[in-house]
C-alpha cells in the first residue's frame, strides 16, 4: 500500500471509496470520489478532512448558532460575552457562549417563578 501524500492528514485510496459501486458512508468525513470531478486527487489518493471540534466561533457563527440575526446578537448578547482578539479577528469561545446561555436561561426561570 502506498504512503499518504500528506502525513498530517488521513488519506484513503480512491479506488476503495466506491469499489463495490455502493455510495460511501454518508457523513461529512467522506465524500464520494465520483463527485470530486478529479479535484482533490493526488497520486491516486484523496485526502479526507477530519472533523475538528470548534473551540471558538466568529460573531456571525455565534449569532447563527443561537438562531438570531447579527444585529440582535451584537445588541443583546455581545456586551455580556468575553471575547478573544487575535490580530484583527475576534472570536467567541464556545464555553463563554454556553455560559451566557445557561445564565440567561436561569434568569428567565427566576422571573417566571416570581
């Protein structure tokens, strides 16, 4: 068996993905090699992107994950979050977002009980 072209990434031989004519597993880690149109192939190998857990989100992603618009997020949520700035990029740690959500849920329960 040939070695992986990029040792930092998982690779599978292209011919093993759809060798039996069946569709490959239907998760985000595996793409059907027939749909790549020749892109992403190198020496008969296709790189498989690994799912890496996100530790931080952009403000747009955070707003989307909460199911609200960016303007609503910036007006009502942003002032209560601790953010991380790296150069010009600002990210919100997922834990900070979860903590804010738990705090707001507890506050809502307190006001509903009274």
